[in-house]
C-alpha cells in the first residue's frame, strides 16, 4: 500500500499508534480479500465488496495522515497537493 511513501509509512508506524492500527487493519483486509478470491475462505460477493470498500476507506485515511505528515515536515510536493482524499 502506498509504496511511494515507504519512508513516511515506516516513520508513522513507529510514531503514530492510530496510523499503525489503520495500516495493520488494511493489510489484514487485503489478506482476507485475497483468501476469498483464491477460495481459501468462503465469502459471498457482497461480503467481499464490503471488505474492499472498508480497505479503500482505510487506505484513504492512511493517505490523508501521510500527506498531512509530509506537509508538516515541509516535504509536500505539487503531486501531493493534487491528490484528493
């Protein structure tokens, strides 16, 4: 998730418990979705869609925290400012 912000993610996971929790929840959902798609667990299509929406919500929340962190550090770029969260 958000590989272009690898350094910021590492720093935030250490410094921000809420961010670390969001990141962990996102990864758990990603694994659960993959398990469902690969038929390792059985979920309905509707259940998978609910998981995908929650995963996207968590990604958006994480990105918002990352962009605010970059802005606070004076690292935000023109690309950062164009991202709609």
